[in-house]
């Protein structure tokens, strides 16, 4: 079975303004690299459907989904930019992008569970892992990975799923949604202190949060993963693995100060594939989060996809 690749065009139309790091060019850079490297033809390119908002309410409150939908539909109708917080804004196309990003994650989950793909990567934006149950923040509106994980559990009948987050920023929104849900194991590694300035103390016993200081390099990260993530994943035996795939821990990325390189992302992906092969029938859904240096992002996604697709 191939690796499914989701890249809805609506996600390129969401734009938070000139100079904003979370920009449409991120997806263009990934696509350009996949074409130039010859990886693109090896992937199963899937047309994305917008998410059913009932699926979103597995992770977010009904009131929040209604509120953010009303705000973003208003932006679309007026054709103007709307400020959500000091870092996050919306334009006329944001509501469509938000629905497609979450829709890709849910659709990828179904495709992999149904055996139509070994695994999947969702090249989507806006990202999701800072969106809490009832608040958008940090460039995020719907928590794409949390929505997909809850879909796997509540709608598709899985009993145990793991969420792995290697973005340079702590996935506080995902933690807010899944902490205390013993059907979910979340393992993460992030620079601390750094936005959103929390995560050092886990909110639940199903969390393995690993804060690391600035300038931590790949060799140290690999040791931490071997010592903390992998034993927890082996004990938990997830039936599916979801990855919040942020590539802003790359040493060239200016939004953080960690020192990962492409070889580290390749190694992490191989380790997660090994766990998935033993416990989850190989089932992995990976969803783009951060990564703001365009060249480093494209190369890092490239090695991540090469491993997922066995290329």
C-alpha cells in the first residue's frame, strides 16, 4: 500500500499577512521539493473533503466550534482580515482552510484504518497543536491531530492511540484535550522555556512531556527518545500513531533554538515506524505543524516522507 498525501489547495489561500512566518509559501516549498526529488509520483495524492463539524466536537467544545465558525465565516463574507490573537489572524479563505486541514487528518485516518494506505502525511495549514478545547492560539484554530485521534477512538473503534509531537513548541492544545484520557498516550519533546511557556509539568499520567533547553542537539534528542518515548510507547502498544510533525526544531529555523537536522527527523520517523509495525499494523497519520525556514522545512518533510513511503 502507498503513502497517502493530502495537500488541499484551500490551505494555501489562508494568509495571515506579509512577513508572517506561518505563510502559504510553506506548502509550496514542500511541493517543490517533492517534485524535484522525484518523491511526488510515489505518493497516493488524495482529494480532501472538509471536516464534519461533529468530528471536530470530539476534541473541541460545541460552543467554541460555533464561535470560531461564526467569526471565520464573517471574515469570508466581508472579505477582510480578522484578528484572533496577537499572533493569529484570518482572511476570507481561512474558514475553508481550517475545515480542509482537519478534514485531511480525519480522512487520512479512515484511509489508513481501512487499509487503503499504509500511512499518510497531511501537508496542511493552519497548524493545530496549540488549539485547546475552547481557544484558538499560536496560529491554530482546530486541533487537527486531536480531532483525528478522537475520530479513531470514538468513531472507528480503536482502543489505544499514541500522539507524538516533535515540534519545537509544546503542543499545549493537544495536551489540554487528551490529558487524562487513558486511551491516548501523548509523548512530546520541546524547547523550554519557549512559547507557550508551559508543559514542564504534565497535566495527566498519560503524558510524557520532555522539555529541553535551547541549543539541545540531535544526539541528545535521540538519547532522550530512546530512554523516555520508546519505552512508554512499547508499554502502551498503540493501535495507531498520530504525529504532530513540526519541523521548527531544525537548527536553521529561527522560531526556536534547537539543533536538529534532516538526519534526526529521518531517525525519529524510522523509530516510530518500528513501533507502528510491532503494535499498530504500521498505521501512522502524520500532520504538519510548524517549520518556518522554507528550505529546512522542505528537506525535513522530504526525509520524513521518504521513510514513511519506504523510498
